C-alpha cells in the first residue's frame, strides 16, 4: 500500500512539477524588478543596548515581541528575533559581557543573547512556583533585570484578587528563588500602574486617588502611601494619564531617581533619599526625561539629565496647518537640554536642536540618548520613538540620520488603488464628457481641448527642463533617501516631483497602496518604488482603534480615480462610529465625523449618486440606518428593495438578515427578514464565526465548464451566497477530559437565509481561511486527528442546463438546488493566510496565494484543488485537462513568489487587478510588507520583459542591408556580363 | 523462521533505542543544574542541532540571522546558539512538528512526540499515513537537503543554436545549391562544357532565376536593356 502510494505520488509529482514549471517562476535576473520587501520590527518598547564600536548598532525590544539589532548608521536591520506569544516583559544588557537578557511570556522564557550576532547564549525559565504555563498571556507581572545581569526581580499580583502582591528574586547561577512575604496593595492598582525603580524599590502610582505607594525590598516589605499633594502638586480639573517613568541608568543605586509624566504638561523628578521620597525638581512643558552618563565641557564624566522640549510656537502652527493640508510639510522643532545632576547647571555647549517635517502632530512616546566618543570628543545621538510608531535618530546638530515607520508592522488593512489620469489624458476625458451638445460646440470643444493639450505638453517640457537645470531644489535630501531604499527607511517627505509623477501608466501597473495601521496612522505607498508617498496620523482614529480594537477594518473605496474631475475618496468606519474620509492619492483628510452609537455592520452601496460616489450604509446597534454621506439617502431609497445586510454574532452563533424595504426618511430602521442560530461551542468565548462573501463586483468570464464530451456544466453563480464558518469546541465528545474542537461550514443565501450546503469537520481547529470566488469555495483548517493542515474545495454547479442566463434572483430560484462537488486535500505545511488572484476580466486562470509559516508565499494553480480531480482518470477527464487526484498538494520551490525574501508572520494578503488581463498585483503584510505582481497564465498580452528589441532590430537592419547589397552585386554582375 | 528472526531483530532494535534514550535522560537529569531546565521544572524540552551546508562548527553570522526554528507552525520558536544547537522548552506532552527554515536551503521537518512520562521520540513526517513511525535520531539533527531552486534558467542566445535551427538549415541548403553547384560545374574542364553545349538544351524557354531576381531588384527599364545586352552577349558568344 505504501509503495503504491509512493509510486503514484512520484508520478503525479513529476507531472505537477512539469505543470508548474510551465506556468510560474521568475528568472534570476528579475529579482527585485517588480517586487519590494520592507522589514519592520514594531513600535519600540524597550531600548536595550547600544554598541558604538566597529559597526555601531542598537538593540531594541518592541511591542510586536521582537528583539532586533539595528545599524546606527542607516537604520537597517542587523538581526531580528520574533518571540512566541505572551508579553515581552523586560530586556536589559548585562554590564560585564554585553549580553542581552530578555524576559518574555511572563518569565517562561528568560534568554541571554549575544548582542553582536544575535545568537542565543543560554536559556532559562522561572520556576513553576512563580509562573505556570497557564499564566503565559496574563498581565499579573512586573519584571526587573539587575544591571549585573545575574538576577531577576519579579512582582506578581495574585490573581485571586489584585490586592495581594509578592516579590521574587531569581538568581541564574543557582536557579534559586527568594520569596518575599505577601503584601496587601490598594485595590485600584494593577501591574500597569507599577514599576521597579531599581532592584530595591517598587513604586505604584494610583491615577484616580493621585497617590504614590512605594515599597523597599531590602528590609521590611511594606507599602508606604503618599499623596501627590505632599509634594505640593495640585491638579486643576481631572488629571489624566499620569505615567511613571523609570530610568535604566542611575547615578546612585541607593538613592535612585524616577519621574512622573504629567501627560505632556511636564515631568516631576522624584528621588529616594534615605528610603524616603523627595521631590527634586518640576520640569514644566518637558516632553521626555532621560538619564545618561555625560562628559561635560567643564567637568569630568558625570551623569546628566537630558530633557526634550518641543517648541510651543511650532505646535500652534501645526494645529492651524492640519486643517488645510498642503504639500509642503510643517516643521516641528525639538530641543534637547542637558543638566548636570549635581548642581543643576545646564550645559549649553551640548544642547541639541533638530526639526522634523510632518503634516500631522508628533507625539513623542520615548526618547533615548546614545553617547558617542568620537576622537576624544563627547557627542551623542537622540533616538526618538513617537506614538504613531515612527522611530528616528537625530544628531544634536539637527541632522536626522534615518527614520523608520514601524507603524507598517501593524497594518490593519490595505487597498491597492488606481492612480489618477495625467493632465493630458484628463483633458481628453473632459471633451468626451460634453457629448450631449450640438456638433458645432463639440467641434469647438475638441479644437480648444487639443490646443490645451498642446499647451500642457509644452509647459511640461519647459518644467522638466527647468528641473533638470536646478535639481538641487527637488532632491534636497535625496542623498539620505538613497542610502536606505532597500529597507524601510523611506522618508516621510514626498517632494513635488514625486506627487506629479503619480499618474496612471499605460498598463495600470503603477498604483498606490493605501493602508490603515493600528496606531491610527494612514499610509500611501507607491507600488513601483515602495516609497511612502504620504502618511497621516490622526489622534481621534488612534484613540478609537485603541479603545475598540477591531479584528479587521475595511477601507471603503467610495469613489475611484476613474471619475474625473471628481477626486477619489476612501473612508474608514470604526466600531465606535468614527468616520474618517480621505483622499487616497494625496492623503488629505477630507471629512471626520463621529456617530454617537456603536456600529453593528457596514456596507458599501453598489449604486452611485450623481457625483459617482458610493454611499456607506451603517447599521448601528439599534438597527438604525445611517448613511455616509447623508446625501446618498436617495440612492438607497430608490433601490431599497434590492439591499440586504447580514449581521453575525460570534458568541451565540446568531445570524440575522435585514432588509430595507420599509426604509424612508422618517423610518430609518432596518427590518429583520430572517434569522438563524447556528450551533457553536458551549463556552462561547472560544468560538469564532467568519462570514465570507464574494468580492464586490467580481467578473465571471465563463458561465460554465466544457466537459470532455463537449457538453457544458453550468456554474451556480449566486452573488448572494455567503460562506459561514464556525470554529468551536464540542462538549459532548471528549477524550481524556480534552474537549474536541470542530469546524462547521455553511453555504447560505444571504437574501433568504436558506442553507444551501453544510458540512462539519470533527476534531479540527482553526484558523480557517476561506477563498470564495465564482462558483467555488476553498478553505483550510487543521485536522487534529491526523495532525495536518487540510484544504477543502467545493464547487457548485447548476447542471447541464441553465435556468436563466441573464440574471440571478435569490427569491425566484428557491427551487434550484445546486449540486456540489467536494474534495479534501492535504497541505504539507501550515497556512498563515490564503487568497486568490484577481484579474480585470476574469479570463486568466485563478491561482491561490498561500502564505506559509516558513516565510514564503506559494502560488498554487487552482486546478490542483479542483474537486473534480478524478481518482481513476478516464479519456474524458484527460480531454478536459483534469489532473488525477492525489491527496497531497505539492509545494514546489518554483512556486514561491517571494523567493528568498522571507516574510515573518504574514497577517493578510490583498490582490488587485492591473489594466493588463494577465497580471495581478499582490501585497502581503504582517511584520514585513511585500509587494509583487503575478501572472497566473503567463504574460500573454504584452511582450515579455526579456524580449530582445536589439536582436529584432538588428536582424531587420541586416536583412535590409543585405538586400541592398545583393541588389548592388546583381547590378554589377549584369554589367560585367554585358562587357564580356 | 524468518518472521521470528525479524521479530528478534526488531526487539533488539527497540531495546537499543530505549537504552540510548535512557542515557539521554540520564545526561539531562545530571546536567539539569547547568542550563537545561529539566522536566521537573514544568514542561519538556526538545533539543537539536542545525548544520550548515558547509558543515562549519561555528555558524556564520548570516546563517544565524536568517534561520528560524518553528514548532507547530509558529506556536513555539527555537533559537540558535553559536554552534547551531537549539532548545525548545516549556512543552507539554504531545506531538510537535519541528521545522527549520532558511531562505536559501531546504531542511526536512521532523515530528517529535513527547509522552506523558517525558520520553521523547523523533520520527519522519508522513502526512498520508500519519501513524507510521520511521524513527530518527534524537537529539534532532537538521542537515540542509540542498538549495532551493526559486528561479528558471534563462535561455541564452548561442550561434550554434541558431545555425542548427531547422528553419535556418532549410534556408542555407538551397543557397548552397544555388551558389556553389554552378561554380563547381563551371570549374570543370572544357570537355564537359562542350558536352553541356552539345546537349542542346532549349535555352530561352525558361527565364533564368538570377535574371529574374536582378530584374526584380533593379527595376523595369534598366533591366530590359541589361537583358538585351545579355542576350546579345550570348549570341555573340555563340557565333564565336
């Protein structure tokens, strides 16, 4: 049996390999020709170490559970490690041998790393008495790593009630644990409000009662509580977001410093003196404080306090400007002042000053100082991490060495959009618009527009030549940009030239990727260069996304760029009703609106209004309909009978379909048409519901499939069909007390709520990825029994006759039950995301794009997951071109479209058509971003990129030359003959 | 008889395997004080070693940075030490799939089973017959199976390819016949020439190919005159 399988396996593998070779695969010289990858690490959480020797690097820990080493020179990655799930608690460099110690997953993993190469030195684990496997993701812990690196101090809030706290000291060498006694703590305090000042002091700040509690670990472990008013600090109104700030470097271990951040209003520096708190100084308007050793100009090496001030004038300026965004960005001025910590004298000679260009507010999250000793002269660099995830390094003289946009490591969703027409094409469009007028005016319009075209052409030439004469104006900082084009260093700035070149190309390959990130920052990325064209940070969006983190956030494309002179418009709607509308080409925020209700479901209308704008239908939690913009009301009113919306509730498995046939200006309520409760697991928190529709406006090229006997099998093309998958656990079946999980899949008509097909996979778990297009559904899950990933494929057919070829109605075709082909396949590795390719007219073959945990993106022809693949192939099957059924799907390395540009933790892939039927654009995002184009049926509509123009031209020239030569020779011959 | 022998062999194998494993466990429990967190400390540990394509004892920096060890498709990770060894700790009893990924080289994944007593067994991954056991050595050893072939090889233009193209051959042969053969005949001795003349070929019934070509290229009027010239020439030749 085994042998037989193997034989079949080999045979089919050969066949498959041959098939794939034909269809896919790049040439080696095409590397980086159409694709780009940018690697990120995430927003900075721990600044761990700096090494300013031979090749200066810094080591960072981030919110994405990444430990990374970055070159100080250009901001590119040296190495990067992604940790397992669980919080990244602490990281610190050992003083003696320079190893980096990290604590993550609440102490389940304590690792020591070589900072230079990124190799692991040793690995430990805190004993089970402190942390158990179940507490992996909990937030009961605070950690502190001693500067010597031999001990870890841990504070654990006992989960029974948050009122009890215990301290542990873990020593690496002996693996010993010292426990303190359990202390009582105020009820309101959680680990978030507390921090270790150093190994001896633990401080908590109660934001509500404005009290500081501290405990000294050296002697009797007991909390002392002080009110902030004890320091003479009075707050007017409600104080918000006070934050504890601790320092890694302390001038005196016995009497350490810490600070309280007054949420942008300034900092209060406090010090322990003889085990008592003492207010040292209040720094109003100071954004950040940092302590680092300094060699002052007029005294020996000492510790200095660095403080960051951003100029209030520029901030005011910024508020004004953000209302009417211009192409030229505003300058944000920053100042770094240094105080000697002994006599509180400011050292003016070391003062730093720099400016940052940005059109949105810059809120600094943290600042770090990297001291440099260059030829005996003390200098330093300023590393700044902002709240919107950008990280940049500046010198005190104001030169920004590099800037990383780490927000791109946490993209929520993305869209690939067409660029607008060039000025020249736009004027042609304009003349075509006036077709309703009489012939004479049309003629005049035509002539005038052509004159305008000529004029624009000449002005363009003149402008270009002017630019060529004075290139310095445009590429003011181009040299910095060029250094790090390979990675992420794409600077924010987009010069006027770039904006002007953002026009549509002939084949629609030059597009713009619009992304929304978790931090409320929006980006526009050029697909050709991979550079950031624009970026906008919106604080309202940030707060909305932070309070109600969505799993997925759609970008609604309300109007594309196809409707000149109307500009394109994209809109996002957050869960708590924030509507943000922006121009995807310029990044300008056009409208911001807050609905005072929770959003239940959103939908883009199919019909456009007279400005070609598609409205967004928002269903709030009371089933009231809101439309954005309000004016699209009439559109919905006109077509209200054809609109339906589905709402799924994850916890209960309740599906509801709503209709709008009673919708009017007075009655804005949607009425329920049907409802359905699908079985989920008992412990409702575990279940996961997913609803997948077909793509909005998908083109289906062929209505049926031609079989081997030349008859046609018609596809069941129900546009209202939705796929509902539920991941749950089954309480009734269990083995060894372990509950089995299951996955169910339903095909439901969204208009009527009728179930067309359902299937269950027992002992299977998610994540489930569904690809739903035309008449097929492909989904993947993990089979726990066989311990393998499986891909299941469904195809729906009407049969050999078609009921109504011109239109489909869910209401009138109740009688038809499609017949369904269903087949399972084994996928020999895991899946982190799965989508299908998309082309303009749907003529080109469909391929699946599957992101693998190993970092590759596999392009798999959909023919491999065809459920009609026969086990015993006949002549007819061969005629039809079906591949014989083999359970295991291949992963040929030729099908990996990102070759050795591996991607870490891919979150999603999006695809978009280009104007060429053969080509599909692909953008994958996760910790890295990757863009490329794929041609599922090869590039049949344009010449190949390796087409040898020179050879063809050369051959033609030679042919012409030879014919003239032979003419001359022939003439000479006849002449010679004549003279004989 | 043979069946018994096989059974015996199998038994021996099992025993020896157990012995090896027992040794490993012993080593672990002895060295538990040093680095390896033992099973008593909550969770088990999978150990292994990754080697490079060149077999260096010290991994090059590039290799270290780009190799990842992924367990169960990203549930756990392993990290390489300088010498290429790794440990995956905090594992509960169960079955784990250990994959080593490198962007340029392929490593075969290994399935590792940990039973409730903490015994560890490594076996080959078989997706079709999931229960088949093909034991592999433990601690795990990962060797690169070879580089990935991501790219197609581009066809290069070669002169020989061009020349041996059947179309080109079809063009060249008639050309040879046209150009070389008449010359060979011309070069022959006057006797054959005379013979040729004696054959009394009907001379002017068919227009000569070369003349047709010349007339085609040189154009109407001049060709006529040249033809006439040629005719005269031949006529005079005859007279001679």
